[in-house]
C-alpha cells in the first residue's frame, strides 16, 4: 500500500473564504472547550484531600471519568442541541479536531512534547475531511463538503491508480492550500543495497560533506531576509495589538517566514536529487537534531534545517530514485581515521584530519563522511551477506507506479540478497 500527500493551491471565492474561516472558528471553539474539560479533570485530581488550597480548589466528583476521545465525541453530539452553530460544520470535521487533541494529549502524557495550548483567534489554521467522494477531483477543482466546488491550481496530474482518501484545508500566509492524502493498492518492495556508497556528514561550516570529497557550503536562508523581517517586526511593535494595521503587518511577516521556509525546502530537494544521481547507497548519522537546536548555535541549526533534510527530504528522494538509505551510529565518526581506523582525537577547532599512524591528511568533515560510509557498508554486509550481493530482480508493479508518478523513463532494477 502506497500513501502520499500532495499539496495544491486553492483559489476560493469570497463566499468560500468566509465558509472556511467560519469552520476554522468553530473548530477552534471545540478544541478550546475539549481542552478545558480535560484540564479541569486533571486539576481536580492534583491536590491531596488533606492539603487543599486555603483560597480555592477545583473539585469534580470522584467517580467522574476522564473525558477521552469517545466520551467527548458523544458529548459533542449532545451539545448540538444547545449550540446550533455546531450543526453548521460537518460532524466528522469536529471529530477530527478532538482526535488531534487526543494525539497531542497522549504525546504530552508520554513526555514527547509540551502541554496542549488553547487556540487564540486565527491560531486554528487547518481542518480535515476524513472521507471524500470517489469522483471529487475534476479539472475545474475539487468538491468539498459544505464548500462545494473549489477551484484548484493543479500543478500536476493525479495518477489514475490513486484514490483520494482525505483532504486537509490549510490556511497559510500566502493563501489557502489543500493537502490530499492519496492511496494506491500496490506492493512496494524495499530498496536493497546496491551501487556506489556515499557517506554524508552534515554540519554548519559546510552543510554537508560526502565521502567522495564534495563539500557544499551552507546557505543562510534566514540572513537574506533578516533585514526585511527586522524592519517589519519593529513596525509591528508600534501598532495597537488586534487593530487592522497590526493584522496586516502580521500577514506580511508570515509571508516572509513562508518564503524563507519554501526557499529552504526547495534547496533541500535539489540537493537531495543531486546526491541520489551519483549514488546507489546513502548513509547518514543517526542524530537527534532537536537537542542540537537547543544549544548555542540553535539559530543556525534551525536555519539550515538539517533535521528536515536528513529525516524527511533525503529519505523520500531516495525512495523515488531507488537509492538505499541507511543510518549509522554517530558516536566517534570524527575521531576515527577512515584509512586505518585508528583513533585520532581532535576538538571542534581542528578542521583538518591528520593521522599520525598512516599519515592520512584530509578535511575533517570528508574524513567523517568516509567513516560513515564504511560503517554503513559493514552493517549492510552483516545484514545481507557478501555472497548474496549482486542478485537482481525487476519489480514490475513498482516500475509501473514510478513511471506513472515520478516520470521514470528507464527500467528500475532492485538488488536483493
């Protein structure tokens, strides 16, 4: 089963824009009410009975059950009698809001993220239709519940074998977009190791260095528009919060941020295609960039988008180009000689690798990339076996899908053990 999400720009009418904004506002109210209900239940069980606050204490009945997803959906149905505005929004859309809150609550409970926050006006930016009609896609646009036929800027054609399972409407600074979840009933074989191996070491001095000796300078996406952003934010500080001019400046600032993000993502994809054109196997370090972004160089880490490149963009491009993608242990990659595997201790200020055991001299990042490549190949040899490497089989189903989706013109051959 192949699942993909494609993004398209919407061109709604003024009436449809008003309908989208009304749905977003109702979803925001449902989110806030459901979160308040959960928070009240939690507050009522925080204080022990022998140490209540002198001023006040919020108390619920002892046998009151936790308002989970099922109970809140049931109470949502009953609330439509008291709040007729809830009837104006598709029931499944409101259920998806509670489902999203449930996921955020569980993520907080497992200490994976922070506590869910209440949504201020204009902070609810998306809602989804979990079920779509079979023939909802037309050359003129897409048919959505409540909104009718919405004009879409089709930047590419949806393949015939794919079915639209879900649509998410997203409001961004530059307009409204629709995220279509596409599904095709095809068997996709995993890409097996084959071809030329390339190790990649990411950093801030160079965005990445490869085991082949290629080094790519880090573009500073934020710095190019930092001056404009600083000017707009300075003007925003002088405006009255919530006024028309304040909202107008907020939209302009949002468009600048979106331009920075779009430029970064476009550059990441172009670089990933360039790497996959010259490799059959790509190996990267298994790093947690969230921890690295909290350090002294956090601003530059976030500007480079290393996590987006190594964990999202590069794996997807490797799947499209039939390139094997793997992660290796990151510990000690810069402290090991790639030629003789001797330990060469050096701090961050040392940018040249010089091994006194074999006399190897090369850039530090290139040496680390070669160590990553060697580690990846050793893991592949242990997992697959050296004797089995080189067997080939053509996957006709995946070949047909690739030719239809990605425009592949040559046969696709995968190597299996």
